[in-house]
């Protein structure tokens, strides 16, 4: 029941953020320039701060070994998820203009904002360290493959990215810095650490507000009548976490690592789906639909998986 109430609490918070974005856009408090600037701020400042803050943890060889294990297994699971996304896209004949967002939504969970509070509440603070390495695997694929597929099928031709531009980004650089600081046990001075933590903490509210602004041009009824949201939700919330459960149970003996893997991959569609779609010309409205519906339905599926692994 702890997981149920934790998820419910986070859902309410997420929907309130989305509601704020929806209202301020409908009331013309913001404009397209604000939306464009918000994306750039998140990608260049807030997200990198969140990444660096994650790795401000004391180093031990055993922690690094377990972290490397969960990172490696997570990479494999993302590869399998990509295969599922590609095959499902062909099976359901998803249009080219929507395919990038479809693939991203199927593959990438809301690992940080939704996943971390649930794991902390159910498994304790120790789970968050391992969750950071699982999130590193998310970053490895989301900010390279994820950006690539949305850019590839997007309509902003000037935003098409080279391999170099995909790899050398503020987010990826922050991941490298975070790992170096963790291994070398370098800690930020308290004043800087507080600032970095504060910037990282505003990522989710701003991302969800952005989703609300995207939804403002559509009737809520339209969101629930789009059959694609239910297929993506079934894949993201049921099929993929079940696959992770089967795969991880064969190779992972450590319960905490196993739990973080399964619960991390059972989260709804990542909020970054809409951010990247807005940045690189993908179907941002469809991305927001995926986020909204999968987040609503996860109140049933996440507690179920939590009970199964417990």
C-alpha cells in the first residue's frame, strides 16, 4: 500500500503542474517564445544540474561494482525495448511523422521523478544510489538514440543532428563530470551544491508545465479517444517491465538491484518525450498524450509490480 499512496501523491503533483501549463497557455499568459526558451533552459541548465547532483554520493568499490551491474543490465533492457518499439511501430503502422515519438515513448520511462520517490519509499534510500546508475543508462540512450529518432522523423530539418552534436551535449558532459566526481570522491562546496540541487529540482515542474502548454490546444476528450495512447501505455507499463522482470530474475541475485531494475522500467512515459519533440520537430502533442495517459494508468500497474517483486 505504501507504493500505491506514493504513486498517487506523485500523480497528483504531476497533474497539478500540467494543469498550470494548460491554464497559463489558454489564458495567453505565455507565448511561443516562452515555450522555446523553456526547452533550451531545461536542456542546457536544469537537466545537467540534476545529473551532477545525482552523483554527489560517497564512493566505495562495492557500490561501484553494483552500480556497473545495474548500468550494464539496463543497457541491455533498453536495446530490447528499442526492438519492441520498432516492431510495434511496424505492426500498428504508425505514420512516419509520429514514429519518433512512438519509439521514444515505448522505450524510455519516467525513471527519475516518478521512479525515485517510489523506490525510496518502498526500498529505502539505498535504492536511490542504484537508481542513479540505472538513470545513467537512460541518459546514455535517451540523449543519443532518443534525440536521434525524434530528430530523424521530425519536421525541423535545421535541427537534424550529427553524431558529434548528439554526443557532445550539456547533458552528456554533465554525466561525465558526475561520474568523475563520484569515482574521485569530489564533493561540491555547500553553496554550489545547494544551487546545483535547486536547479535540478525544478526540472520536473517545468517539464510538466511545458506538457500542459502543449495540451492546451486540444480538448481533453481528444486525448482519451486516441487509440495509440493505450497501446503505448500497455507496452510501457506492462510488456516491458514484465520482460525486465523475467530477464533480471535470471541474471541478478542482489534483491535491491533487481527491484530497482524492475520498478525503474515500470514507470510511465518520460516527460522528456515532449521536450525533445518540441526541440527537434517531433509530434509534441502526441508525446504529451502518451505522458498524460500512461501516468494516469500507472497508478494500477506500478503497485502491482511492486507487490510481485516483494
